[in-house]
């Protein structure tokens, strides 16, 4: 207890001046990402500034607005909670609201910042399809936001979460430490950092995004930042730092710390937020949260489809699962067989029900390619074998969605069994044979020329993703509107490289092969199943990379080159 008191005394001296001298850092360096929408043409995000919010668009949350504007979202400040105001929004963001009685008076009681009428308006709006991000920091903000959170089945503690052994934040949440959990929110994220906050009790059916380290404790003072040996304490075993849930037709996400969502400078020198050296992945985390809330984003479309599929399966509604596929949808079974059409897909899923199938899934990567969406994910698939024994099979999958009748549906459904994996469901391979360097010569930002000429035909960005366990290609033509993308990974269980390519003309390729004698050779040549055979070869040529795409229509006897490109930096 003594170390807690000594630490708190130090925090009291340091933190009050820092709180008073926080200014937004609009000079932070925006993370490198491809904007989800054209500038200002994305969904409308309203940031509440009408409830004495400590963080507003023209203040502490200006960097938050800058980041989302760079992603193409339309950001605006709102001053009131009315049906008309919310109808004009796609996402509502509330950060650290405060009741007027607590302005300059951070002590109990801390009444709700929102009236009962406002709370009911927000609740109904979310239930009918609205999206809410609610952030309530340490006392007094937890108290001010609690009544609003309770209407969704959540509750905020009106206190401080502190690590007695740490002299100064940030607090780190990581998958390695086990307090940042695999989910769509942590897609591509290893760790995030937070900067002191409150604690959250989650609602029924919520997805917990992060929980507190065992080193942390919850302190509940009567006056903010005033602690002594009589200050009540609580363990944090049953609390979350962040969580989210579907509510009716809408979604809501709840967090207990606001600085992690923005960028500030304290006392003219301390960087606090996603501008801090200790928080290199916070910006991408913020984008993940917003993309989940955004009903138009590829990430949200994939998430909602997978959730609808699982709920329909558990309710034994196979007709509903079949309707999630396009009329020409195909499931590629692990045996190599194909399931075509809604009737066959319904029967396929009905057969799985008889084997007591269940699963948990993790979305690993999502890419928009023209009017199609490509998603890579991993899942634990559990089922009963022919001897009625329960079997768990780690599986990876590639799903392709395309629009039909105005909505995205499953178009191609590929599953591949993974015989073993280590450490994390985010690993695409478990053996040294991944040979990460096999395809590394292709990584980079390239100008693509017609080989032997100065004719620029396209631009290509090749980048490692998922901690280097896969490679993503993004290509677009400089001569036309043609563009496409591919996911490339080494399948250790089959000892081969695999590529899935999709473009905006509807062309799809599923290639596999090997790196041999300095060349990567991938093909889809299965002469028993198709007439046209594709073979693509990549190899390093000095400081350039050569790619040759050949096709055969006679089983591989004669070949025609349909693309011959040279990649130059």
C-alpha cells in the first residue's frame, strides 16, 4: 500500500499541471495507409462538443479528426443530441463529456452529462442502425458517461486505473502479453498504448477488445487525483479497457481512455497519444475501430457477413446462409470438390450441421478490388468425426465478395486445412520453410514497364502484411482503369507458395507453386479440370524484377505470353 501512496503522490504533482497544459498536436505524422474514401466523400462522423466535452473537434480531438479526414471521412462537430442531428450522421463520437456542475470541480457527485431524453434518442438511433463510439476517461468522465453506457448494458467506474509499479504512462496492451485480443479491431495490430483511464463493465454479448494487465488497480477517490490510504480500491479481473457490441441494427464501441485516440503535447514537451513513440500502432487501431463502425467499409461488410452466417448456422437456418452467397457462388472444399449454386450450398451447410460444426474466426486482412472484396481469415473449426470424436482443425480461408442486387454477398469461398500452427492464429506458417526471403525481391513500390520499352503500363505496390507472414500486391494500370490485388503466402503444410488474385474485370486466379533456381513459378494448371492454364513467373533481373504471364489452351503444349512486364523503382 505504501508504494501506491508514494506513486500517487508523485502522480498528483505531475498530472494536474499536465492535464491543464494539454494541447492538440496537429503536426503529428499520419500513418501510411490507402484512404478508404475520396477526401470528404466518406460517411459523416459527428463529434459531440455540446456537453462540456474535454475532447472536442476544435480542441483535444482535432488530431482524431485530422486522421479520419485523411481516410476520407466527413468530420463535423455537433452541439446537440436530437433526432434530426443524429439522422444526418453515420457515426457519433462522444469523448469525455462532463456535467456542468463538474466544470472546474472534479469531485463526487458526478451527474450524467446527458438528459434522459438525450439518452433515449441515442439508444433508439443506434438500435435503428446508428453507430456509436463512446469514450470515458478517468474521474469525473466515467461518472458523466455512465448513465448513457448503462442503457446499452455497460457501466463505467468513476475512478483511475493505475499501475503502482509504473512512474508514468503509457500502459501497453499487446497480443504477446495476452491482454489485447485477436479480433477485427486488432487486425494487423500487435500492441497499442493508453495513457491512464477508467474501467468498464461489459454488456452481454460484447466483444472484449482489451483487458487490464494484472499489475493494474482501480482507485476510487472522492476528488480527482487526491488519494490516501483510505482511498477505495478494486481488482480489475472483471473489467475491460475496451469492448464493442451489436445493438439492434447498429453498433457501439466503448473505451476507457481518450488520449490513445488522439495526439497531444503536455507541458510543451511530452507527447501523449498516437504521436507518442510508445504508440506506433495506435493510429491503425483507431482506423480499425472506425472501419468496424462504418457500415460501408469492406471490413464491416465482411464482419457482418461472417456474423450473420454464424448466427444463422446456430439457429439451423440454412436458407439464410445460402442467401448470403451470390447466385453463382462457389464453395471450394478442402478435398478439391466444388459446391455450386444456392441449393447445393444450402445442402452443404445442412450436412455440416449434422456433424456438430462450430467455429471461432479471426479476420486477418481485407482488401477492396474494384467491385469485389477479398478477405483472409483464420478459424478454429470444431466438429465430430466418423467415430463421434470431437476434432479441432485450424483452418485458413480466402473469401471473395461481390455485389448482387445492391449488396455484397459471398462469391468465392476457399478453405484450406492447416495441420499445425504455433503461438498465434495470426501466423500463416509454423515452419522455417516459409522462406520469407523467397519473394522478398518483389517487395517495394514499383513502376511497371512493358519489357524492352520505355512504355509505362502500371504502378504496383508490394508489401509484407501480417508480421511478414504474407505479401499483398496492389496494382493499377496507368493506361486504363484496370486494377487488381493479390494475397501471397507460403503454405507450410503443402510446402508451396499460394496466390489469390482478383481484379476489377472479374478475373480470379488461384495459383500455387515454388521458388526454384532464382524464379518464383506459380500456376493453376490442373489439366483434368480446366482448358486454360496460367503460368506466371517472377525473377530478379539486376535492380529490376521481371514478370511473365503465359497461358496455354492445349494442356501446356503451346504457350502464349499475355503480359511481360519489368518492375523498376
